[in-house]
C-alpha cells in the first residue's frame, strides 16, 4: 500500500468539509405514518327526578358527562328543551316562553337552570327552548361584541371564536391565547341543574323534553 495515499486522502476529505456545498447532508427523512381512530362520543349518566315541597331555589339533580369526542371541529355541545307540548295561558297578552319544566296540562312553565364548567364565574344559566321566538343558534363570538346567540353551550372547540381564543384576559395575540378555542374539559364532568319554585310554580306534575346535543361545524 502506498504510504503517501493516506495523507492525501485525509487532506481531500478535510477540504470537502471546508466547502459547504460538498458537505454530506445533516438531515434524513424518517417515515411517520399512522391513524387516529374515533374515540366514540360522550355519554350522559343521571336523571332529574324531584319532589318539591317547599318554595325557593332547589337542586334538581346532576348529570355526569363521560367519554371523549374527537370529531372534526369546530363543534359545540349545547343543551336545550323542545317543549312542543307547551300551550301557555289562553288569551295571554304576550307570547309565553316554553323553556323549562312544563306542567302536564301544558299551561305552566318553570325555568330550568344549568351550571357547567364553561360558565365559570357566571354561575347558573337559564336553559332556552328551541321553539322560543328569540332563539338564536350559535355563531362565533367577536371581541367587544354582545353574545350573538342564545344557545346554551356546555363544551366546544372553535378557533373562529375570538372570545375563547383570547383566553382569560380577553386579549388576542399574547401568551394567554388559546389558539384552538378549546373549551372542552377532561371527563368525567358534572353539570348541575336547579330551579326556583315560587308563586308561579303552580302545583302540578312537571316534565321537560331536555336535550344535550353535539352540533358539528355550526
């Protein structure tokens, strides 16, 4: 073997590394392939079953949300009543609200209230009825604008909603931002229900057609 060959080869390799375009690549393509399957959807455990004997605000029960939904977003989970059996008082001067608990004869209603983690410090909120005249389906919020919908939302993901993206401080484009507008919560999650029983809570049996619904791409 020629002893001069080794030094000459080393010198050539050293020169190659001094010229950027001659250096060997420092990255490689690593294949990454897989599939994310559907996690199913949410399930709801519990019921509202009550027997009111005294006036005032009364807890009506708790519903527990379990599971996870990973469908395409944006989506919202909303709660509402669909009380088609409500007739109201005949001859009333104004149209009456069908939301809440409805007496068996269809004439009387008691507002039904809900508390969920998304409501935070706002506390309990009245559940709307999808048939009431001022019902407005969800649309994304803009900062500094009054809430443009009456949908009562329990959970949601919507990066178009500026209020949700802005985070707790209500300011966009800072370290507090929630880019995906993720208003979901780890399950199990409890949502609570109550109602105020006063002189308008006429003695009767009451029911409600209560729905919790996931609406995709609203």
